[in-house]
C-alpha cells in the first residue's frame, strides 16, 4: 500500500477516523511556519500544506488572510517544498498533501511540480479549482511521479460528477460539507452522512469531510461515519488569535489539535 492507504488502514485498525489538519505554508513567516507545521504534524494523521495564492476563491476570510500573510513574507513554491521536506524528515509515517490552486503548478509546469513534490516526500495533491472534467491537465504528471490526485465532491455534486471523480481520484476523496467557502458553518450532519453513503456506491476510497468543522463535537460526529475529518480554518485561527506571541500560537495549536485528535475515536 502507498502511504495514504497505510494511514487510513492504521486508523481503521484503531477504530477511529483520520485527522487531517491544514495550515498555509509560510504563515506568518518561514521560520514560524516550520515550527507550526511540525507542531500540527505531531498530532494529525495527514497534514495538508496550503500553497499560498493571491486569489484563494474557495477559502473564507481566515485562510485568505493566511495566504496574504505568507505572500507578504515572500513565500514561494520552493519554500513550500522546503517545509514539506522538513515535515517528512521528522514524520516518516504521516500523510502529506499539498492543497492549493492550479495557477502555481501550471506556471511551474505540472511535471516539474510533481517531480519536486514527490522528491520531498509529498503523497498527494488537491487542486481545488481543477474539476474532475479537467483533471487530465495534470493527471499524467501526477501518475508519472506517484502522486495521488485527490478530488473534491460537494453537496451539489451530481451523480455524473460523483462517478467521474470516483474514477479519477486516488488517495482519498475530499467531501466539502457545505456549498460555500472554508470556515463557514458546516452542513447539516444527517445530510452529510447521506451524501457519503451515496458516494460510497461508486468508490472504495476513503472519504474525508471538511469545510466548516470547527469544534470537537462536530469532529466527533463526523468521525462516526467518515474515514477522515479535515480541520483547517480552526487551526489557522490559532495563528490569527496570537499574532504577537508565536510561542502562544504553538501552544494553542498543539492544544487544539490534541483535542481534535481525541475526537476521532469511534
């Protein structure tokens, strides 16, 4: 099995969902970001490393601000790879996913991007603005370098879109719990559960639920039926709340991630 499959198999054996945690690379600076990524990585099963971008249309104000801080700090894609490399060095069994928008890898060249990502220990990539219908733009490069291409599905996804995404996806499927941006209020749990049951008719891949999971209670509820729970804005907000005290950020992030990890048990 590849590393992402191993992560989900390990979590299933332990009768819990996987905790997937997100932070934007380089927020609020390269030095601090490295510390925070390693702090989060110590508590989660899969870490999503956000690629800063100037127009993050799928993200709400918390993660938009994180991208702005990272870009203001001069963070480039090479820095994102350096952070991923450090996370991998100290966390050999963790899943690492790069999450972002197509502009950056497209400009770099998908093949070069995939090669560099794989060389630093990345397992998968989620490009939120490449729908299943356009996935072939990067699929060959990702396959060639052994990167899982993670696909998004949402409450509005039609049966046709679900089937197509299920055919293409590798690693896991990321189900967006709401029709909105990151950090908004999570969709109604019963509706999320029903949609996952529908998606499972077309795939055997693990399904992770994200967008809007803010509290341990929400996380525990989702963990009862999903293979993984994605927490992003909640973790990023620990930075926003403590911008003048980075040691306080680290402590707050560690505490919040530890509590979320405890909520994964079924």
